[in-house]
C-alpha cells in the first residue's frame, strides 16, 4: 500500500465518523497534514471526485457520494490485513 492510499483511507475514515454524527459539520485538517504536498493532492483529487467538499483550504467534509463510496468499498488498509 502506498502513501496516497494511507492518506486517503485515514481521511475517509475520519470524515465518515464525523458524517455519521453530523453530516453538516466540517473537519479542520491538522496543519501538518495540509503542509504535505501529497496530502493536498489527495484532498484535491477527492474534491474533484466529489467525495469531499472543501469550505476553505484544509476545512472539509464528506459528501453523500463520498459516504456511499466509503460504505460500499473497503478501505485499502483493510484489504492488506
């Protein structure tokens, strides 16, 4: 599993947990995450795929589409176990 999959899986898991408790709440990503060009690339890809919404840079939430993807496709890290 590569770094992109790890970042994507962690982000999906965090956002899915928040989505289940409050679909309208945004999550502020840690500065350390947003300082990573790889993490910013993952966020941009997910935003372009419409799986997340970005209110402002580093403040994101899962979309209904993203939640469906999370529920129907296992995380990459789960497949490695």
